[in-house]
């Protein structure tokens, strides 16, 4: 045998031996995990609201539980701690910045109530963000303490499946640990989309992953997208005093009632947010001054260019499942990578019987924090507490925290018409003026209530929609009524609390079908 042939033989022999050794180790691990006692009763991959709720509930039921949570930095390097999207880059910082913007409006209103307020009042971005970030960090720490108190093992590591019962956890230093488990829950959530087909977009645009952790104020900002994240962000940026433009390709709040969506955007436009409708970005470039030049075109193909300090992209989110090896172990995913559930009558069960998914990563379910929390708790009790109670994904309430808040529970008017037929529903509605708007003369043109019911006094209430101050606080209570099957008779016979916005919901009596003016004129 020649020397080159001998070298090739030894190389192939070594690779063959390594491959056999690897397969033997994998087989032994699989056999030991299949026939021996596994390390955990439950491993949860993802430390967001749903994953934490599920893990803590399971541990309270006496089970051995571990939670894996690892945040890959955004393209701009933003990272955060335990708690998931809601705590770090979603609901919590969003609501706090929304509140900061509302306070600015209230300061303006206070002059009409006799307060001596200077004409020039400005927001300090760094001070506001510092306070918000410190609060978020306290929540991160609180979650870690809770896990420890409830005997949940926390691993700051990236999890992936080696086989259906074996999870590989790799930490930031590359150190690997192998865990075996009877059951697993995928709760990794979603991250913002960054389209690569638009030159310069992925390189220069920020997302909601970055906005709340920016050290410097965003300045003149272009928000791209018509999602609730886009509108909420544009709303509080305008309220904080920044020149803000929203670029929308088609419609805003696509999954919501479109009459209400138009009221929301009309109010935003009247409050200073500029909209570029039926426009799409074509290219983003950084000029010599460090600003971003955005080239865009409208529906007719006409192109234009404008300069911004910040471009915020909010065009959708994608599930963080690519690194989990779910398909390789037999878990069915949809086209975007979400876990398909509803196997064997269990909403959260995947195609692999002991692997479940909750939260934003579950196909066809609302991407809402309280939904993930409730689903996680109920799942833990089904797995380990003998419960048969499943998550009810119908009649889920939510609120869009735009400058004029939009609260909703139940179905839209469009859905009601398609599902029941126009002749079988009744829509009661009213335009009203919140009392707090009266003295400062705030524009109440878009303050509106709509109640969608089955026809007849005893017809069920199918949906309640409200735009106005504190919409979320109001809708929460009415969502309980809808969940309990409230009828139009029950709603209209209730007594209101005067003077509140909420009372307008039980005073409402004019139907759309009547054609009468629905404007509220007094008590």
C-alpha cells in the first residue's frame, strides 16, 4: 500500500470509528432514558411568562422541573434577562412608555384645570429609560428568586432536542449538559422579523427588541408596519415629542375590527402621527451625517426618499424554533415554524405525545401573555394534577395601547356577519365624550363603543369594542360577563357607575340598523 493510500485509509478508519462510537453513545443514552428513571418530570424550554407559569405550577405539584432560557442578542446586540418578551421588550416597557406619553398630555390638560404649568415641558429619554430598565431588571431578579423558592432548576442555556426525551443544553461558554425528561414544553415565543430582501433594512433598522433599551433618544422616527406593536410604538413616540411617521403597506390592525382600527389611526393622525399609506420601503442607507435615508414607493410605483434618525421595523414576528430540532424528532410544524397542536383533543399537545407547546409559538393561538400564562398553568395541572380542564381560546380580551386605547373582547363585526349573517345580529353603538376630555376640550371624535349581539333581547353578546381612556381596565370586567354567556337583556339592565366611561356600555341602546344618530348627548 502506498503512503498516500495508507494515510487515506487511516483517516477513513478513524472517521468510521468515531461515527460508530457516537452512535453507540447516542443509543446508550436513549436506552437509559427510555428504560431508566429520567432526570426530570418536566423540562420547559423558554423562560417567558408561559414557560415560567407552567414550570412553577408543576413544581408546586411536587414534580422535578427545569427551565431553560437563553436570549440570543438582536442584530444590534441587545440582550435581556429572564422573563421573556413581555417583561423585557414587550408589554411592560411598552405600557410604561405609553404611560409616560399620557402624562405629557395630562400635564397639558392640567392647565385647563387651574394648574400653573410651564409652557415648555420636555421628556428626558435617558432618565425615563433608566427608570424603566431598572424596573425590568428587578422583575428579572424576581423571576429567578421565584424559581428557586419553588424548587425549579433554572439553566441559562440554549435547549435543543437530541431525541424525544433528551434535551441538550448549551450555555454561553459552550459547555453542554444533557437532560432527560418525561415531558417537555416548548415555550420559546417569537422574535421580530427583519426582511433581508430590502437592502440596508436588516443592517440599519431596529425592532421592538431594541427600542426599549436604546441609550439615546430615537429622534425623528419612521415606524414600518401596521401591527399593534407598530401603532403602539408610534403613538408613545409621538406623545414623547418625537417626529414620528408610520409607513403602512395595506391596512392597520389586520386581525381586529376594521371600523375600530380606523378610529385608532384617525385619532393618531389628529394627535400628530403622520401616516404614509399604501407605501413600502425599497432601500435604507446611512448618509455621511449618520442619518438613515429611506427610499420608498407607493401603490402606483412612485418613489420618494426621506431622512430619519431611527427606522423601527414592526412587520411581524417569527417563532424561535429553528435550533430546537423539533422536526427531526417528529414534531409537526406549520409553514413559519410554529408547533401544530390539538392532538388527541389537547390544544397544546404536539404530534409527539409528551411534547407540548404554549404561548406565541403555538399555531393558530392568540399571541398574548395572559393566554400563555393560563395555558401553562392548566397544562401543568392536566399533566400532574389529574385535571381535565383545557384552555378556552375563545372570547380572549385584549387592549391596544395606542394614544386612544382600544379594548376588545369577543368577535369583530366582520366576523359576526360572516359567521351568523347580517340579519341575525344586532350592533348597538354610541359615540361619547369622556368627562375628563370636557374641560381641556380634548378631541373625542373617535371615542366610540360597539356591542355586537345575536338578534333578540336574549341574544348572546358576541363582542364588545371600545376606544377611549382606560379601555383595558373597562373591558376586563365585561370580558367576565361575556365568558359567562351574558345576553343583551342582562347587559342593558345593568346599572352604570356615574360618571364613568364604563357606564356608557350599559346605557347603549341605539342600533346601527336603525340609522339613528348614536352620539351621546347627556345622562
